[in-house]
C-alpha cells in the first residue's frame, strides 16, 4: 500500500517537475511546482516526518510559491519565446551536466547495498521542537536573524529612490 | 512494509537533476529561481530519508533549517528580480549584461 502511494506520488512529482522547468508560461511553471511540492510533502509523510510534511505545504506550497506567483503577476512576465536556451553549447553542456548528476547518483545507488530501513523515526513535532530549542538553539536563533535580514534586504532592494 | 531508503534518494536525485537542468537551460530569472527551489527540495527529501535510515531526528532539523534559508533566499532573489525588471524592463538573464566590460 505504502509502496503504491510512493510510486504514484513519485511519478506525479517527476512529471510536474519536468513541466515546471520546461513549459513556456511562468504561471504554468509555478503551478506545476506546487504539485511537485505536494508530492514531496506526501513523501515526507511516508518517511514518518509529519511535521515536515505540514511545514512543506505551509512554507513551500503556501508561502514561497504564492510569492513567486505574486512576482509573476507583478512583472507581467511574458512567456519566453523560445523557453529553452538557444545557444547549442550551453544547451548541450546543461543537458549533459543534468544527466550526469541524475544518472550518476542513480547508478551509484543501484550498485550500493543498503541495509533495510529501520522503523520510521519518531518524527512528531514535540521531539523536533525539543531538538530545536536544545542542541540546535543557536542555529535556531540565527535563522530568525537571517530571516529578519532577508526581510530588510528585500525591502531595501525594491524601495523606489526619490 | 517500509519503503527502502534507496527509493527516496533516487527520486530526490532525479528531482535534483531536473532542477539543475532548469537552472542551466532556462533564460527567465523566475524559472531559474524555481529550479533552485526544486534542487533545495530534492536535498530536503534526501536529508529526511537518511534521517529515517539512521533513526535520528537531526536530519529533519536540517530540513527545517533549509526551508527557512530557502524562504530567505527566495525573498531576496525575487526582490532582486523586481529591481532588475525596473531597470531593464525584462527578466531575461541574457539581457543582463550591464557589468560586462
């Protein structure tokens, strides 16, 4: 049952990811990436990481992609004509690098003998929260400073000068 | 029957390759940022998969941090795109040649 869910969401994620990077219209790119992120959220749930599944939907599908869609609308971004890079050298090099990254990893993983996965780690929000305010407290606070800096930086960048 | 860790990592590497292809081949700034998001998400899936493999939650904490950094990155990246659009009325990265000698 779990395996079937995994295969369905994996196939859906790959198809929508391909659509997200290959379609000409920016709106279609963003919306199909929403589908990809939902499928990844299902995979987080399959891994026993229920908090991450919720955070994935809230942060990625909810916040980040809405921001993307907002900017697409704001800039009135036209569909690219043509969508894909036209210089042959860059096209070949890009495709070769992407194939190398994906194919190499898969070849290594198929050859590797991995021990069977143990029972899913307890991924509930309580345990994760204890880690965040325990051993990772400094990094957790640093993240809040980083987000504040990004907020101020974004405001400064888009502010009109008079 | 638990799903083997391999399956998740293979899915993640395929998603990463698709994202990398998008970053390398697209010309619109928005599409390039979308490719970066896809690559970050693939890395997140790998971290969560190995977190389960080792029975420790630390990998999931890293995923949380990556999500936060991705949110910061996308805010600044999109602000840069808006600023670029105001300057050259385009987000085609091929037209960004102001700093070329």
